[in-house]
């Protein structure tokens, strides 16, 4: 039997979501094929064995506390006992390449994107730069930095100029149209994100976003429908149906995602075949552009007035609960949750960079 270490929790603002995703993965892994080690990382970054018999593990709810934990004394030893690691972690420290770097150094194959793809996908400003290069249409954007009390505007050639918040906002108003979405560059689950409708809100939301990250992305709002497409593969990559999100609030905020039962996911989205095929191709293109491996969920907008497709973001470890878009979309094309997990484990890999000894 293959020994699989499923890692969940983590140090990011998406800790609670990861608990739901991680326990859901454990519940759906075929216990006749895999010997599972459930590994929980606390918000403080401590590692534990989730000491519940694996066939008794059920999906925990958002906000539910993980109990029956046994502290791992030697994390590296524990990881090395696994054949494959499955980091079901969202956000910083889990979806950004850092834990993937640890697995690479330990030479243990793992599920999902490698170091580079994970870090590009996690950093919204750098994702934009790559998608721009790939000529995938996206909302007009600018990004800035806040270092201590200073704001820095960064132009399209990476030239930096120090400014006050007022000056920065004047530049932004000059370059972009309201409404503008203000986002911490490294964020997820909509944490720290706001929609600014005027310059006062722009100032307020930039200051707020700076609580989460020193790099802040500001982009034009797209009026239209919000759709998502899942991809699977390393070299030969397949895409799922396209699903549509209908947020119960003005946009898909944290509450609309996790606390408002009125947000809807429609699968497959009721859109013309041609648009859906375009989105599926673009999802694979975006995944390849960031050097993706294993899986990702790629999110788009379809602009109301033009039907143009805009890419929003790529999630290298998308929500993985039983009701999440990623497994649901693949279920529609014949991959039931446990089969999808089998595929992902088959796709587990370590980097292709050769070390000196192998030359
Ligand atoms: N440019 C935009 N135009 C319209 N809505 C947007 C835009 N950017 C973000 N949103 C809304 O905000 C939500 C969260 O933004 P997103 O960039 O997807 O962050 P996260 O990584 O936290 O999911 C989106 O699902 C969407 O509803
Ligand atoms: Mg999103």
C-alpha cells in the first residue's frame, strides 16, 4: 500500500478552509489502496498527527476545532516515512511554494504544483505579469508596495517611485476606472479584498490591504459573470466543464463564499459552447504559463457587455471540500472524488532540476 501523508491546516488566513478540504480528502481516499498519515499544522506552525483512525475521519466544518492531536517531534522523519505527500493547504506557507520547497529538498514526491508555479499562482501581481506575457486578457491593473510608512508605485518596467498615499491614489485614478478591486497580492478566500467606488474608499482599502501584504494589487472591476474551470495533469492536461458562481453578495467575498448559503454554484454553467470551449483552452494555457503541475482551478469573468473572457486568477490548491467546485467539476466529466484523488496521486512528482551528482 502506498503511504500518503495528507497535510492540512496551516499558518495562513485560510487555515479553517484547509481543515475542511483536508479532512474531506482523507475521508474520500480509498483506504484499501493507501495507508494514510493525517498531518495537521496549527495556525502557529506546529505539526501534529491527527490521531483519529482514518476510517473514522469525516469532513470537519468551517471553524470546527481539530481535536486528538499528537505533537510530531521530528517533522522530517515523519514526512520521510511517506511515499507521497498531499499538501491540502491553502494560502501562505502551503500554496505558495514554501512547503513544496521542503518536499523537494527531502526528495518526496508530492501532489500539485511545484515551487515556481505555486509561488506565481499565490502572488496576484506576478500572476498578472505572466498572464500578460501569455496574452490572456485580464482586468487592467497596477500594483504598489507599502514598506513601513512609505508607499512605492511600480510602473510596468518595474521602476519604483516613492510617493504618499494621496499621490499613489491620484496615479491610480488616472490609469484605472472605478470600481477598483484592491487586493493584498498574496491572499485567498477574499481576505483583505475590497471594491472601491471612489477615491476615499480607494485610500481606505489600500491601507486595509496593507495589513495583509506589503504588495497590493489594484485592478479595474469587470461587470459580468464569474466562471471557473478545473484542470488536471502534468504534461497532457485536461480541463473540466465550466462552472458558474452566483455570489449572494455584491461580489464573491469571504462571507459570500463560506457563510452565505445563498451563493450558488451552477455546473455546468449555462453559457454558449463556444465560450465554454474558449475558457477550457484558456484554463490549460494559463496553467501551462505558470508551469503548473497536477491541478489548478482557473477563474474567469465573462464581461456582460462584450462576452469577452477575462482571466481573474489561478488557484494551485483550490478548495477541496465535497461541495467545492474543483471536485464537483471533475465529477461531471466522470472523475468521482476518490478516482480524482487516485489520479492526483499518480501525478505526484518531484522537480526536474538535476542535481550535480546526476550529471
Ligand atoms: N477585477 C474584478 N472585477 C470584478 N470582480 C472581481 C474582480 N476581482 C475580484 N473580484 C471579486 O472578488 C472576489 C475575490 O477576488 P479574487 O481575486 O478571486 O481573490 P481570492 O484569491 O481571495 O479568491 C472574486 O471572486 C470576484 O467576485
Ligand atoms: Mg478567487
